[in-house]
């Protein structure tokens, strides 16, 4: 039994050096004066004259750990949060004290039984069973996991910011800020809201360095391994493969007529010539004889390989161009060992592999959990779309009620914009700035369109109280469409203002107006939600027509081939056009590991938000909602990519159900 502690009255100045050493230097917390007074009172009451003892220091350590684990910020403030942390620690210590007392009693009893056995009172082997059972009881049982604590939708502007330091080849945490909250605290100047010129200068060089370092982790580019020999047991032959070596552009000077492999950013120069850039320079490309793979797209803004011959006239005659090989999620996580969904104030948040195992086990147990993703362009001002939404929600509700399985209600329902078929404007119809009422939508009508969705959902109260509704904006949604008028908007696109969905906010228990793109964390799943007609942009900006295709080379080489040999081949052309198109889109995006592999003129992005569009590591699930491409369900390098397609196509309304427990998606339809 612990001795009784007599409380003493401490001064904050007495505790300040210890608190600074533990909470500030070790955990990076800024202690405010009121918080220091509160800690002084607690330490004096709990530990008395032993306020310098190891137990007291351990108590401060636990406060720092708990504050950081709950992500309460870098300022240790007095108030409800600090009191809650202290109360929780006190409760845990009391509970562990009772457990330890019970263990001591059980140990004593088992010890007596063991001694009695050795003295001959019980010669059988039951004593060993007693000892083993005691050991099992003393094993520390990990706390139970609630899946609700590991399910969250993270807006792009609230994601932790990790910038890539390409000198040290590692990520560094940048303290992010919420403009509304941090301005109130006075810790971040408002000038930090806008990106500076350095952000634009570092935009593509950082993207290049990330791709280049990812390339060096690939086995085919490990020059230290030298030659690799492969023995064919059938033919008895041995083949040697040499590691690929990427040459910098500046190192080609004076080496006329030699063969090189380059890697860099593919763009068009100010003179109108195609060029490849790396961190050492740029070189003009001749693409007349270049072979482009038909497996992917080649657009300005991509990081590409270029294999060919250098000429001393300042040109590079390319023979083959290709994308960098993708990197599996497990390899990327092992390389950096950072949990990118968590903030790292004092230290980078490392991956808890034991927790990941338990989360995966819980995923398999919650087999009824499912995500419902509606197709793109849910135009709420279209009566046909509203009829389709009625049938979709009615079908989801009836499936549960008919089987009396209310636990199988959708965990999350994702609605993809645009939510009006007219570009949003804040002006009224009769404004002189608006030329035609048929080309724009007023803010009042936009709110009415969202209220019409609320009127439909009112009929399904259980669905409204159980599911999490996520709204992803499109090109016609506020506020971006005010300037873009339905064309390309700046990425990432902020969420729809809550003022337009007041009725939905009152009706739905969990209503999230998030950004485009956005991320979802569900147990061991990392999900990326994107609404973009990227297939249309890739097809429009593809430059593969400038050179030769693989099919042209096959036709040239197969002129003398027998007809039976041609029939025995099984090229990708035997696949359906929709499948080939889906694979090309997925391969292009995942090989680039970026949601916007374009130049700024094709897809403008915020200079200081490029990290949000990075796909490194690859997510477990990428929901790429593209109205310009066919519906697909493709898995590439362990990354599951699905496209629900357009919501209303003719008289068919499409949506997709995804089950994290089985990692399978099912495309479903209703007809109106």
C-alpha cells in the first residue's frame, strides 16, 4: 500500500525548469503561465515533498505524451483540455493500481501452491497449469479499438503538411494552420495564407526529386548491384541484365553520337519545341522516330524517361519514351516510415505496425461496412436526377428493412458534383453583369437545389442518422466557379460553403462539405476521393501522335510473318475499348504518382498545395470519379482504383458500393 502523501504549496517558479525540460524540449509544447500554475497545484497535491521524484517526472511525461497523442496543439493551455488529460491519467493510475493489487494476491496464492507442491503435498502436474494460467492473466491486454475513432474525412486544406527535403532525401513536417483559429491565437501571421514565389519555383523541382528518388529505389536502377545473371533451367542458357543508368542532361555535353537514358519533366519550350528538363538543364527533343507505348498517355507536365542519341547541335533524338515504374505502398511506407495522415509537432509520427495489424483484423470483422459512391454530376436542378436519387436512397433503405439488418446501412455516402448544370454565380438573374439567365445559376437557386435533396432524404430518417454524407464539389460549384464559369478550377478546390446547405446540416447527423480532392481514413484503409474529368484532359493533351506507335513497329516486323503466327499473338487490342481506356488512365496516374500530371496552363494548382495531389505512398483505394470515362474497377500495383462514371446516363443512374472488408466493389444501377 502506498504511503499517504501530505500536499505542499509549490510556486510555479519551482516547477518551471522541470516542466520546460520535459514538456518543451522533449515534446515541443509551449507552456502558458496559467497551465504552469495548474500543473504546480496538481504536482504539489499528488506528490507533496517528493515533487522532484521520478514518479513526478513520469507524471509530466505522461501529460506530454497524452497531449501529443490527442493532437491538442503546440500550446499547453489551462482549461478543460488540460483538466481532461489530468483526470484521464488519474483514472488510469487508479485502475492499474487495483489491477496490480489483484495480481499480487494471485501471485501469492500461486506461490503457496507451488511451494506446497514441491513439499510433496500435491505431486501431480496441476501446479504447472496454475502457473501458466497466472502468466496468461498477467499478460497486458491492449485496449479495445472503436472503429469510429479511426474513421475520419480529412479536407485537403487540413491535411498535415510534409515537404520533401531533397537534399536530405526525407520528408519534414511543416506546422499547418487554420486561418480562422490560428489568427485568433495570434501565432501565425495572415501573410502566410498566400503562397510565395519560392513555392512556385519549388513546385516542379520537388515533384522531379520525389520521382527521381523513387526511381533509385527500384531494383532495375540499383547500380550498386552490377550485373545480374538469370539462368533458364529449360534451355540451359544464362542471360545477364545490367542496371539502367540515368544520365543528367549537363553530362551529355561533348559526347556526340552516344546513347543515353534521360529522366525529367516533359514540357514545351517558349520557342515551341518539345523539351526534357531535369535539375541540371534542358534539352530539345526530336520525336519523329520515337516509339510511344499504347499502355498510357504522354502529356506535357509528366515525368518521363527518354532513351535516344545525343547530337552536338543541342538536340536529343528520342527512340523510346516511357513512364517511371510505380512503387508499391508497402515499399514507400518502409522507405519513409511516416504516417502522413497524422501531425508531427516535435517528432515525425511513425507507423504503428502492431496497431495496423489490429485495424486490419477489425476491417475483416466489420464485413457489413460499405461505402456508397454516387456517380459524377448529381445535378440537383434536374428533375430526372432527383427521381434517380429517390430510387437510389429508397433501394438502400429497403435492402436493410427487408432483411432487418440495420447494422448494414451504408457507412459513408459520397455525392459528387457538380450539383447544378449551370455555373454558379453570386449575382441575381436581373443583374447587369449577367448576360443570360439560361447560362448561370443564382446563389438562391443553388440553395434551393440543395434543399430539394434534403426533402428527399427526410423520408429516410434512419439513413440520415446513421450514414456519413460527404459532398465533393465540381467545376460548377461555389466559390471557384464564380471566376472559372465552369471551366478548369484551381486545385485543390475548397468545399461548398455550409451556408448553402443549412437544411441538410440540420437533417443529417454527419454532413461533411469537403474539398476536391480529399482523403478518408478508415481503420487500415487510406482512401483518396477525386472528382475530375481527367480522362478527357489526358486524351486532349496526349502527344503520342508525334511519333510511332508500338503497333506500327509490329506491323513492320510482322510483314514476313505467317498468318498462323499473327493469330497466335494476344496483344492488348483483344481487350474491349473501355477496358483499354481504363487501364491507360490508371497506369498514367499511378505511374506519375500525382493526381494532376499536367502543366499549369492545363490544370492550374495552388503553388503551396502540391503535396495534397501527391500519390506517394499509393492509397489503398483511389475513387477517381470521371464523367468523361467509362465505369471501371482496376487494381494496379496493389492500388484499387474505381470510377463510378456519370450518375445519370440516359435513363440509368449509376453508383458503386465498396466493401473494405473484402476490398471488392460492385457497380449498381437504377432506372428512371
